[in-house]
């Protein structure tokens, strides 16, 4: 069980990676088939946990995450939350949970001298539209370029290069480094030479991203202590019962992979 409160209050760095739109069944099958060897090596306890997301598309899911509501296990009993806004006086919070006295996690971490940095992926992090500034505005600094977005076949490499450069720049203070991996978001059919997105092409996209995610984590943890959280924000339907996409309450959309560990 992770004591996030102790880790954060003693200055551990935090890496939070969201694999945008990645379905749990795709992540699990890719690992079982040996398509994600770096994640298989790094993730604890046999790999991905099955969890349920609090949001069915990017914006509400991330708003929930940064407010303290990470994906939950599909069972009545839940482990202590990693972080939580200070609750009303009648509620007791487990000692392992980091409690922040602020409207969101990012502001709460600022109170403990953390620098919060966003490496955007999908356009909700791009500032190209009014909504595209809502999530980036929560951070001390945010970075997005077109080559970070899903139409770019080598998006994860560009994102990881940016993330590693910034981590080196802020090596003297605690860092909250957030990366929204866009490769698993549509479009990804081009990873298998197809014009249509599918389970197979999302699996190929994850396989592509695996190498760069391994490089990111191996480099970061070489000489610094990190609390690492990796999950999807939601999944995508690929034609099941005639449904496509996200923003709908379907098992394909609400079931997401999750992992968290200290390294």
C-alpha cells in the first residue's frame, strides 16, 4: 500500500501519466502478448489493475483526477486514495492519503514547494480553443506542440524528450510532472496501415509508446525518488453494439488500466 502522504511530504517527485483513451482490455492483452515489454518490467504486481474512471472523456476525467478522484477498483472496498482535498470535519481521511488545502492538487502541491509541469497531448491541453486552456491553466507551466498530438506517428518520443529536458531543468526542487500520452487516442489506425481506428490499432499505438515510456521512467528514476501513477482517462468504443468513441457509459469506455508505485 502506497503512503502518498509520506512520499509527498518528504519531497518525492511525482510522475503522472495518462494514456489517453486506452481501454483496459487493450492494455491487458498487449501486455499478455508481450507487446509492452518495458511496461511489463516496470509495473508492479503483475501489471495493470482494472479500474473504473470517474469521467467518460478527457476533460471531466482529468478534472476529477486533479481534484483527488482517481479511477476506482470495481468493488465495494477501496484502498486509501493517493490524494484528497481537505474534507468536511465529519469525515476521517486515512493517514496514507495526501490531503491538500486547496481547490485542486496542483495548487496544493505548490504549498509544499512543488513545481507543476504539464506535457500536453490531445487538444484539451493545446490552448487552441477556450476549453483547451482549462486544464493547462491549473499548472505552473504547460507545454504543447502539434507534434505532441495523436496525428503525429512519433508523438510519444517528442513528449518524452520534452519531459526529460524539463525534469533535468528542475532537478533542485520537488516536481509534479504530468504527461498526457496522445498516441493511444484516435487517430491511430496508421500504426497498422489502416484508415480506420480499432482495437488492433490502439494496441499497436500502445506498443509504439511502450519504448518511450520505458525510457522516461528509467531515466527519471536513475537518481531521484518518484511516486509514479499511470492510467487511462477513459476508453473508446470501436463498434461494439454499434457504438463508437467516448463520452458514453459503456464498459469499453469506463474500464481503464491503472498502476501506481514508488520507485
